[in-house]
């Protein structure tokens, strides 16, 4: 989980607005491809993943989860 300040790597202060769980959920979706698969990997309900993804989309002002995943990689929130 990366809730730390930027390290001079191009990450924005936006990264600080995400909870560790939101980053974990976004990483799981990036790794597993769907909210259902991510939920299974995380041991939670798909609806929980969808709620976190909705919060992430809202915070970023992006309409799709794919755009959020791309943003996460660009900002080095995801690996």
C-alpha cells in the first residue's frame, strides 16, 4: 500500500487521497481483470469491490475502471 508522499517519480499528491484498501482493490482489479475475480482474491463480496471502485472513479473524475487502472500505473500506485 502506497499512501506516502510522492518520491519525485511523477506521482501526484492525488495518491494521498486513496485509502490503502482502495489501492489494494484497484491492484486486485488490475491483476484479476474483473470485480468478481478481484473480490474472490481479496476474500470479500463483489459489491464491496464495486463500492471501492466507485469511490476511486469519483475521486479521479474518471468514468471507467480501466481509466482508473491506467491512471494507477501512470502514477505508480500500482505495480
